[in-house]
């Protein structure tokens, strides 16, 4: 065994962070702040400025360590969750620090760690689960991403979907073959669906209740929108647009996914929906009073950032699924905007994922 390593924090992705005797930062999955551990020597991978390793022995457990309830998390090293071994209040603390650190270190912003709105449910909140199909059907271990272990139950997925999975397991031969992915989801009427091959609609919330809380707070930050033109960029199926319209705004919603836009048009005839990449159509849009952006993990396209900074709007709200790209984009936007509020939302308890909303006003 190696020398003792003390875990001092949680990194993006959920790994614990410590230091080796040579001063290098080491990332260790399934550890918590306060753990004093010995590493498995054969797992230690040294890089120039950091290292990665697995736990060999927990000499002293941190105060936030708890017993994970999911057997797959413990025995199969399921990669779907990263923080089941960490008490929920400590998960929130870690996410608050992750967002704040990203905004200060990457974004160069003078902000405090933001409030994190805790989840409505810590377990059984997911309305969608996507499984890999090989010789068995299930999920991937975090340390063997090409392997698939057979799924018996997922503790963060809705009971109704797990009941559907138990019904389906003995009837997989009835599904189209060959099959590489299988997705189960609840639709908006909470009916159960099986989707073969496709991962399902990526623009449907996996945690609808928390998704609505996030969007509602974001839209409230825009103030009185009656009669005002608002851009809803990366708008998906129009969930944010629906809230904007309810507030009296004239909404232009843009998304590159034609299927999402087609669905949105059927829901909200009062909104002007455009199926295109945001960076391609901004020059043709009417000048906005406010803008909401909700980009994918990669963040804003450079041309979108350039347009928003060259012609600032009174208020801009950024909904982000990645603290690092949010921080990068806020630094770019900070040329002509000031960050006035930041709030994080825990859409996915037991995982390292955190959603963040940043509010900006023209400087």
C-alpha cells in the first residue's frame, strides 16, 4: 500500500482530491473530504501535473461518508452515479463549491459560492433511463466503460420505469434486432414508453420537476416582459418559451433540432420558432429586450457570444449544465455585462452534475 492520502475536496466529475507525497494532485473516485486513504499501487497513474488512482484502503472515513444503498454502485462500480457515498447535505456543499470555484478560477469573476436549490427528491427522480445492449442489458462501470453489467434496479430512476424494466427483461427478443441501446421514459402524461436504438429525445428533462423550477426562476429574473421581444436561444421544445409567453413576451425561440422545434410549434402557436443554429440566424432576428440562453455542454458558440457583447441587451439569463463552459462564457460576456445573480439547482442528486443559472445586466 502507498502512504496515507487525505482527501480535501471534490473535483468536477465527482472524484475526491488529495495530494501525493511528491506534491502532485491525485484524483480518487468514491472518496469524500476528510477520508484518509491508501491507494492501490497498481492503480496509480502519474501524469506530469496530476495523478489518478483507486482506493486500496480507507484508514479513516470522512464525516460525510455514508453507505450507498444501491448494490450496483458498490459491487458493479456503476458509472451512472458518482456521489452515493456522500451524505446529501455534503453533496450540495460540494456542488456549491464547484460552481463558485469555476466562476472565480476560469471566469475570473468576483463572486461567492452560489446557493444550491436542493432537489425535490433525492432518489427515484429520473423520468428516463438509457441502457447499453451487448450480451446483456444494463449500464457501464465507471472503471470499465466498454463493459456492461446487467441492471436489476436503478435507485435514481422512477419506480414505474423500473417496473416496466422488470416486465420487459424476459421479452427482449420481441424488440427490433440487432439492438445496441434501449431507453425507457415517462412522457409528459406519465405514460411509460420503450424506445429501441435511439437514446430518446435529448431535449426532454430527465427530472421534469426540477427542470421547471430552474426555468421558472430564470424567467422571473427578467422582470416585466409584457410586450417585449425576448430571444430564447437553444430553446428545445419550448419549455422556457412557454413561461416567457405566459409573462406577456413576444418570443423568438431558436434550436438546431428540427424534431424539437416541430414539437414546440404544435404546443405554442404564439411563439415564432426557428429550426437553425443560433449563430446562423441572429443577424436576421428582431432586436430583443432580453435574452435567455440554454446551450448544450459545449456552451455558447463564439459568434453568439460576439453578437451578445457587441449589442448588449438590458438583461441576459444563462442556464448552464456545465460550470466550466459557463465560467468561460461569462468571462467573454463580462466585457459588456455585469453578473448580478447566480443560483445553482440540484437536478441530479447522487451525481456530480449541477445546473446553474447566471443573471447578467448590460454594464
